[in-house]
C-alpha cells in the first residue's frame, strides 16, 4: 500500500492481508498516509522463508529456460518504466515474462510469471496467463486471490481474461497446478471492493484480534503489546473467539475481569456450555495470580476417570512412545513428518 499521484495504490499483498486481518489494513494505511512508521525488526524465520521462496522461483525460471522458451525479466522496483516494459514485452509476444509489472487504476502488482498462450486478444493471436510460485504444498485462498488480481490486471492490457491461472509448488516437478479463473473471479472482486471501502473509510474501527496471520505478520509485536496493555481476553490460554464474544456481551472484557467472575455463573451463555466458561475463568484466575506473584503458577487438576491421561492403559514393559515432528527448512519443501520413538530396555533405561 502506497500513495502515488494522490491515489492510495493497492496490491495483491494488501488484498490478501485484508482477507486475513482487517486491522492489518488499518496499520498499513497509517504507514502509507504518514501517520506512523513501519515496524522495525528482524525475524530469521520469515527471512529464511523469503529466501526459499526466491530460490523456488529461480528454479522454476531455470526449468522454463531449459525447455527452450524465451524469457524476459522486468528488473527494478515498480514504476512507469517497468509497466511500460511489461506491456511492450506482451505486445512483442515473448514466451515468458518474469516479474511482470501491472497497473490498473489504484491496483498494481508484480506477477511472478506471465506465460504466452494461443488465444485471441488485443495483442494478436496470443495472450498471457498468470503463474505464481509458492512454497506451500497446499494452495491457500490468498494465493488464488493474488492470481485472480494479476489475471484481471493482465486482461486490461490484452482485452481478454485468460481461462486459467496456475500455481507451482515444491516437489511438483515444476508442474503447474491449474485453476479456472472464472471460478474465483467474482469473490476476488468482492474482496477488492471491500478493501477499497475500508481504505476509503480510513479503516479505523478495528482491533488487533489474534489471527493465524499473526505468525508471519510484521506488526505482530505491536499488536501483541496492545493486547497485553489492554489485558485482552485472548491472553487467556485455551479461550475461543466464541467464548470471548459471549463474555464481552456480558461486560467481561479483560483477563482480570474474567478471573474474578462469580461462580457459579449468574448468566447463561447463548452459545457453549457453562462449564467451559467456568474452565477458562479458572485459567484466567491462575494466570492473574502468576502475574501478581511474578512467577509461573500452576494447579494440578484432580484426575477424572475416562478423561485425559486417565484414558491411557497401565504402563507396560513393551510400551513404545511415538512422536511426530517436522522441519520446514529441510530440502526443497521442508520435512512434514520426522518420526521418533522411545522405549525402555531391560535395565529400565530409556532408549531413543
């Protein structure tokens, strides 16, 4: 997100970010309008993912070059020259365009790959379809939104929307996964309109609710600090969004307030069983006590027959403890399953 010629320009990253978290849109907008600085910090995990992503893209480009096609790369940061070079390459009819710079109105983007195909367009007897390279082995909704946006931007140049768009994932032999463009375009345009409305409305009515996107978000530290300052209910271990909603509707809006909620409860939740709310209340009480004492606090729950660890059979000399682990940085696409076992030998010593 950036301001160019007095217009807030939006990108595929903004589109995917808005779908993941409305508050992210508000934060990025505040940076674009000069109201705050970008967050500073270095995350080695994210840095490694970026490098692996670039390696994967380079590998696919080399694969295309070995097949004998002509490849044109659009170098440099997005600007008028890069957009003009992309359009010129499309009109020339080169086989593959790497890092294509696309702009239409307030929307812009850099598509990983444009591949020439046979179709009737403003360019002639050819047109272009979009290919994106991603590290994830399962294509996510945000990736499909990116493909749709790029396909739409390409269509403004060639006059026709390509029927298909593709993702290249690791361990696929660089064989693109196909998606029918029109199956997803309506939803993409809906999200685009929603993002534009949020930006034009200053996107102010948002709060940094914890999201799955937080794991890879540059604003994670700031949002976490805000929640801790507010003593937000999401700080309670094991609490659900549904439970937070029920509690807030009953004027219980902080971890501290939840920790002192009278038991038995004086109100009946519209959703969920009362005992589950009592459980998170007790969890909040333990956490608040730990904050007061400035040390970890725990309480041992009484065993319940047929529940939790009580469901395990009695120990036996032949028991094998089996564990699954993973490593995202092994090989081309990470290691999904790493097996580990632990047994006891005749001397009752652990063997791994």
